[in-house]
C-alpha cells in the first residue's frame, strides 16, 4: 500500500494557543496545496518531565490537544510519541530522516522559531531547514506570535489559568479553555440543589484552574451545548476532605450523562469558593451564579 503523504507540524502544542495556530494554519494550507494529510507530531509526557525529572502542569491532555487541533485547525492526524530516555538520546538527523520522512511520509515540515529536537536539543530551526532542503522536502519556520507585546506561550497561559483569569487566558488561547472527561458519579448534590450535575476528574499532570466558581459551557457527545455553573475546589459546604472536584451544574437540561464523554469550556471566573452556613444559603448563591452565567452569555452571544 502506498504510504500516506503528510505535512507535519512539530511541537508540544500544550493548550493549542494562538502561537500554535500559525503553525496549524500553515500546515493545513500546504497540505491542501500538496494533496497531503495535515498532521501534527507531539509527545507524551512533556519532555521536561524526563529531562528534569519533575512533571510540568499542562493545559491539555494529549487527547484534548488532538481534539482542539482537529476542531479549530483541521489537523487530521495527531501522532503522539512517548517521550522516553531512549527517544531523548536519538540524534536529531535520525529523527528527521527515519521517524518523520521514512516512517511518517513527511513531504513538508512546519516548526516554530524556538523548536529544538534530538539529543541535547542539537536540532534547531536552521539545521532543520538546511537538512530539509538537502533531502528535498519543504520546511517553514514560523516566527514568534505576540499579543499586547507579550509572546504567546503555554507558560504564560498556564499562569493565567492557575489564577482564574479565564477571559484573558482565552484571548491568548484563541478558544475557550477546555477540559474533557467521562462523567463520573458524584454525591448527587445537583439533585438537592435542583440542577443536573457532571463531575470531571483532572487527567494526570493537567493543571487545575484556580479554585472558585465559573461560567462554563458543557458540550455533550451528541454535540448539544448547555450553559453550566462549575465549581472547582473541595466543596467546603458539603465535604470535609481536601479532594479537588470539578462539578458543573447544567442549565436547561434533564437526563443522565453518566459514562458519557463531555467537554467543559471555561469562560469567566464568578467568585471564590467559600463555605456557606447552610444548604439553603448555598442554593441561593448558586441561583445567583446561574443568573450571572445566563447574563454573561447573553452579553457574549458569539460564545
């Protein structure tokens, strides 16, 4: 069988932000011109986990990265390579010639201005371009992308998410901050408060948004979208423990979502998490947060 031709974007792509968008758009454009498959090559875990021996808190899981690339930029194939000590020691030229060109059928590569790869990061944009020219395939190096004089980076956006600054984080992401999971059973708090709820678990090494209550949207498996009020935290009014939960109270929905995969999009931080003196006081506050959420999306109908 003839090997698939691919145009491949290279990078880790955490968050799939506006800086990555430039690579994705160029990848999709060249793929159309060459009749090739728009693709991306990424890793799991983050290389620094292996190099430095400590986990990097990420904006997105590998699955969410792939979903965002496909949804917003039309990337059809996302190749997720396990980043192991053995892979880390691979010479950059071997990675280019054997993995990308021989094994994956790369006919054109797209990388960022700061892309380094191979043993000790010896592969760099200049070497990549020179080698691609020698090997007869195309190569684009995308310059850094700035907003408001700030270089768009996953590191900067992680800081915003960790502080609950979702509106600004979304500006730099170019799309809503998104988490996904299969819905698990919670403690049925929603039935007491009068709203169906979904409980999500953060995937390994994924950054938690700041504790608090957010205006969010929940996208179901069938594509239906519902507004939700989502609490990130330890639910101090109803729990004594310190386990972090992400619980969304879904507006205008009836039904059981247990086991379904959903996506949760975060839009605005409404308030900090706090302990209420009673369930009734909590119900009153959530009712107020529901109205705040409805008003927010009424004022932002494009979301």
